[in-house]
């Protein structure tokens, strides 16, 4: 895929607010997703099912709402997309969470 096509795919993922059906459609079945140890569901997850079960499940126990908001997207010549943005969160303990900046590397 071209850089603009890769960026469009990642934008679609972010715009969906990580809807499960879009997640399953756009993610590689062999993806490896690394989450910082100590963060809920932290560790290395292999495949979309593991991400949903072992990361998203524990994470959503703490939040009513949690999704990434992409603000800027960049692509290199090797099928990598870099998304800069933040997370929108609403804690189950009440109120909006803090703005948490993230910079994942997505490889469509």
C-alpha cells in the first residue's frame, strides 16, 4: 500500500474509536502489541484476540470510556504509520481522565 493509503487505514481505525469490527478488519492477525508493563493489561500481546482479552478487558475495568484520538499522522517508505495524539478517557471513579499523549507506531 502507498503511504497515503496506509495513513487512511490508520485514520479509519482512530475515527472508529477502536470499534471491535474495525479493529478486527484492519489489524493483522499476527500483530504483536507491546503495552508498558505496569499499565493495566501491560505486556506483549500476540494477535487481535489477545489484545482484546488481555489488554482491553483489564483496561476497561477502570474506564467507562477510553479511546485514542489521532491528531497527526506520518508515514515512512516502509509501511510504518506514526500517529500522534492523546487518549480520551472517562474514569469509572468519576470525571474525565487526564489527557495522556501517545505516539504509537502502526504498521498496516
